[in-house]
């Protein structure tokens, strides 16, 4: 997958121009290569920021490239666990690219995506759960996503998994010791205690899984489609929820003929809002395609906001939209409450569980109520403030697999099955936990995890 013994280099700050940019070197030759780039005869002092110049010695006449601040982090106390040198230069892509090129000319290799964090994992600085949290923290677009990722980096999953693994190891060791002395009749754990001990571990796994669906929703975000007949204010409401004029709004019906999407922070959830062409009888090929795309978006959306106009009588098109979305998880936004009303809320005759919020996309009246109601629809009314420990689908799947194996072991022990059968299920459970933390994760899984990182991290 990667070669862990050479020295790698990459720009560790985002692409583009800025006040500062950081070039990171990691590997056994990091300090030596940095020394060839810097105009100083003495080596860098560990963990001391040092002002120096980068000099291009490959030119016919050595040429200064930039004034930088260089800091050395000797192994094993660095991010990767290898020798690391970080060079803070001016944030010009041209300068940073030249420093990377000079480092490569001096013997470094350009890092692959995620290779720095992979080395931290291979060197025992992070387990796999914490390594995944690094990527989640970088990718976070809401404060709640960042909080879950940072908690995971701090060990909210690692610590309880290690405790579960310790309990499983102890129980497995005692059962295996009992099998080693069958003729002597030694039992290092009483038969009646096995089911109870396994049940206690299984309940701890279930406790970790509580709120996992909500955690995954926070981590991955979701899609919400805004639908309604033409000219009810879908695009205006879309813009209000985003806080910017993203979609074109005109008095003409049918202005939106394609899907317009953007991401917003909805009380901590990263929600991709979709302003649609609506559901209506199409008059030309473009409208037909727009309505078809609307229906495709509805098929994958986590929730739907159906917009109706209170200033005009409900007509057949309104009822058609309400009927088509009746089986979906939805919220009805009664728009234009700032205008004279043509009907009352009870006229909708909706099922009791459908949330109805009165808003004005023009003035913003009722917008916060709409946000709160939509958040409730997405989360099932659960509070987002109490962030769950588990949010990653890989972690959820492995915990569920481990829980299933523990359930089988508990049932086998309860019916008095031979210790070999109980042990087989316990070993399956432990294998799932070890795959979760990375103790024995297949190479293809590691490749999939780290290749989604950005270069330089």
C-alpha cells in the first residue's frame, strides 16, 4: 500500500493562497533533508521554532527562495511517530511547490493521501478509530460534526472498546484454560457465570450503539428536498434557509427547472437542501426532465418540505403534491402568512403526525420554527445536544456484528452448550472489535479509509 521506511513530503495546508503555508517532512531523513534546504550550519533544535531561509542549491548559483520558520519533532514524539520537520513558509502555491520540489530533489518522496496519518497509525500513535476521526475533523462543516470527530479523536470509542476487549480476553482465557484440563475437571469459570458475563458485555455493546443512527446522521449529513406546485415560494424559502440568494426568484411560475443544491447547518446537521422544479404537469421536454429529477431526489431524500401558498386557494396541483408525498417523511410549510389568507390550516386535513409550520419566505417569519420542526423530523425528536459516541457506519456495522456474536455466545452458554461453541462465538465478537480499532484490519479496508484523506494529512 505505502512504503513506511522512506521520507515523505507534502504541503499540509489547504490549496490556494494565504498568509502561511506549511510543508511537512516525515521519515528517517527528514532532518537531513531539511538541513539541505535551510541556510544554517547547525541542526534544528527539537521543538524550537527557528527562523531561516530556504536556499535552492540545485541552481548554478545558490538562490534564496523564502524566509521560513522550521520546527523539528524527533521520533517518537511527533504526529507520525517518525522524525518530522514542519516548514512554515509564505502561503504562495508557487513557493510551497518549489520547497516540495527541492525536498524531493534532496531525497524525499511526495506523500500519498493520508500517508502521514497512516504512519501515525502504523507507529501506534493513533488507533484506526482515531485516525478516521482526523479525516472527519477536517471534513466537518458544522460545529456538531467537529465535536463528534474531536470526541472520537480523544478516545470516546477507543477507551470503551479497549475495556470490552479486556473483558472478552479475560473470559476467553478462562474458558480456554478450562479446555486445557478436561480430564482433571478444572473449570476456571463456573458454567452459570458465562452467560451472565457475556450478557454484561453484550449490553455494553448495545449501549455504545444507542443513538448510532442519530450519530450517523450528524456525521454524514442528509438531503432535504423542497417541493410544491409552481410559484408557491419554494426558491424563496430555499434562499431563506440558506441565508443567501442562491436560487433565482421571479414572479414567473416555473422559474426553477433543474435541481439547485447547497449545504446549510440546520441546528448542527449538515443538510443538503434541494430546490426542485416541483411536481407538476410538464409542458415541454425541459420541464419533463426537471420533474423527473425532482422525483429522483425525493427517492433518496431523508425528508421533504412540501410548500403550499396560503394566499391562494388550494387547487388540484397542491393536492397532487400532498398525495404523492404522503408516504414520505415530510413537513408542510404553509407559506405567505404575511399576505391575506385564502384558507385556514385545517383545510389541509393531513395525518396527525405531519408537522405543519406557517412561514413567510419574504419576511422570514416562522423560519426558526421551521428549522426546529425540520430538525425534529430528521432526528425523530431526539436531542442533538447529547452527541452519541458512535457515528461511523463502519463502526456501527462491526459493533452490530460483535453484538450478534455475543448474543449467540450468551444463548449457547445459557443452554449449557460445550465451551468450544461458546468460545467460537466469543472469538468472532473479539475479531469484530479488533477490526474496529485496527488491530487486525484487512489491507483493502485500510486503503479505502486512508485514500479518502487529503494529501498532507
